[in-house]
């Protein structure tokens, strides 16, 4: 049925440059190429050529990042550092069955904060550099940046490390050591890479999408793809995590949005919980409309503030919003970096309105 509908749409007049640009911007170009490459579907020859070129460019970059993931993972495992790969090629393999079937621009890895000094040493030895000072890798509290980014000196591959302290968009700090114990191994091109369990993966994706206002279609697609893999025990785990981290609404919003756009497969009791959250349903409908019409949600300081507060029901939502509104981004942290570890950037509480308006990076 869906294949027939796709064929009908592709035989209608299409603004192909717009379609390709939109698919690329939303990280779904590889999936689009996979879906419309069938022999029974006729597309203009010049469009087919451009799609192949765009997909080839994506594949070449993805292969580079994947090779870097293998190299970094091997070096960290050798140091006995429990690392988990997140999103990128790992999610592409887990959710879509192949590391090149999902768009990604960097490598994301998650680790406990206490290992960051060792990771800094390993990344330097592997040819990477960070704009952060050495003190930031051992800092605590407000001196920890939004993420630890490393860029390769030669080919400019970007690798980001996240810890229980940098994942600030969790309403409650994630227990990274427990997540590491639940981690699983996934095979990518013959290499075994550790990643989150299915329930933890879905939780991480729900929080990440909520963090960035669900501004890309691929994130809703990821929710749909991963949700299909969950078994009954995984769903029960996810419900427990929702309570533990105050993330129930973020999860319901993610599932409502994925269902609106892609008809997600979820158990009846989970669907009942989603249907009972009017705020999640309204927000999902607004985001879905915005995504399909090319708009920007939410627009303005007030709308974004309301959105943040609504992500955690009750009075705790206000505290969550205040904490995020006054937390500096990595750019802010770097720009105001002090000469010693005890100093703090002066603007952290000086200009929160600017931080409320700043859109989080993808």
C-alpha cells in the first residue's frame, strides 16, 4: 500500500531540487534514495544522477566517520574505558539495518565523566584537538561544558563525548554507570561496538529530540524505527525510566510525533498513555505541521520557554526551564573561558534571554 502511494506521488509533478534539499536538511536523504531507487519507479535521469552523487557524498563522509569510530573505540577499549556509541552509524545499523542508511555529521559517544581526562589523552594521541582547556576535563558542576568536542587536525572529523553532567536536558541526571551495565554489543561491518540497550536508546532519543524541539524528520523516524524493535520487557523498562528521570512527557511526545508522521508500532497500554496526555498530543500536532510545512517550532522566547516548562509536568517544569535557561552552551563556555579552573564566565546569569533564544545544535 505504501509503495503504491509512493509511486503515485513520484509520478506527480515534483520540485526535485526542493525535495533533495529538504531530505538532506532533515537527515533522511539516504532513506529517500533507498526508497525511490526501485526499477518500477521512474524519475528524471538528471534527478537520478544528482541523487546518486548526493548519496555518494554522504556515504564517503559516513565511511570516514565510521572508520574513526572503530579507531577510537579500539583505543578506548584498550584502556578499559567503558564507552558507548550513540546515534551516528550505530543508530543507523540498529534502526535501519545498515550504517549508511541514516544521515549523520559526527560521531557521538557517551561515557562517565570520571573518564574524560583519559579520553582527552587518547584523542590527542589519535590526532584530535579540542578548543577546551585541560582544566575542563576534570572540572565539576557549572564548569563542565555542554559537550566535549574533538576535531581531527587533518580530515576535520568531529567527535563529541557526552557524560552524565553534559546531558543537561535530562530532567534528572542520568545514571551513566547503570546504563553502561545494560549496554549491548552491535555488529557494524564486522566490528562489535557497545551501545545503549533498546530501552535506554529510545529514552536517549526522546530526550535528544525534545532538546532540539524535534526540528528534523530523521529524529521522529528514529523513534519509529527503534520502537519497532522493543519487546514487552523493554517497554516496561522504558516506563520505569520515565518515572526515574521525570521523562514521561518527553517519551509520550516522541511517540505521538512518530505516530503522527510514521504510524509508530507501540503496545496498546503505551498508546493509551500517549492518548491521555493532551499536552503531548497538541505539541506533537503543532510540530508535525511545522515540519511538513517547513516552519520553525517553537518561534520566540515565550513559546520556547513554555515548551521547556511543559516537558516536565508540574512545578518541576519551572525548575527544569530555569536550569536550562541559565546553563551556558559550549560556545559560551569557550568564549568566556577563564585562565584558571576556579573562575566562572561572568555572563552565565547576566543574559539568560539570549540563551533562551539560542537554538540547540543538532
